[in-house]
C-alpha cells in the first residue's frame, strides 16, 4: 500500500542524525534522527504532507548533494543520479524503484551491498521500517558505500566517456 509520496519519482528522503549531522562512523551513536524530504520541485507542495507522522521536514526542493553530506541514509526511487550522489557521499540507501527505467540501479545496489531495494507493489510501512533499520544498524552497507565512493572518486567521467566514444567511432 503505497502513499502518494512514493508515487512522485523525483521525491527524495534523507535521514540525518541530529547529534552529529549524520557523519559518525559508529552507528550505535545515532539515536535521534531527523527526516528530510525534498519533493523535487514538482507539482506536490509541502502543505500536502502536513499530517505525516514524525514531524519530517518537507520542502519543495532541496540541494540534494548538500543534504547527502549530512545524511546517514537516503531513501529514493532508484534513479541513477540520486544513487550515484549517495554513493559519492558514502551514504547507504533504501531504493524503491518506480519507473520502468529504474531496474538497473537497484540490481547494482544489491550486488554492491550499498543498500536495500523494496518493490513498490509490495511496499508497506512495516517492510520499509525493517529495511531502514537493517541499513542503519548493519555497518556493512556504509562500508560498501565508502568502498565504492573511493572507486568512483578515482574515475574521470568526462575523460572516460570521450575515450569510449572515440573507440566506438573508430570501430
């Protein structure tokens, strides 16, 4: 049973620790969390979500990369940009693929152990809560995200892309 929030592909949610801005390497330290939700600048407005439990901070748009610098967990729709941005900040994730073009990111996220994936058609508050708890309490997710963060930072994307294009044109 999906809420309306989960049907907006550009919405993103980030959980941060109020005590340390989410950057503590000791997961047991995290005891008080804040939930931030950016609606992605679409048609939905923060006032549409005033009744959400837990007093989340819901904004029309937030700078994703800046928010991820403080996050302990990202919840997203499995889009490639948010997934890569999360990994670049060593933030594990819970992905809920929505659109037809989003199955590759979650498959790779599972394989790389940087997060958990939940199917939208089977999404419940219970399995979302369990996935969040698992990712937050299991340090292997953050460690895997940090491993891939180091690997991605060593890649010069534009240079690699131009080399691939040149090789393809020569073939």
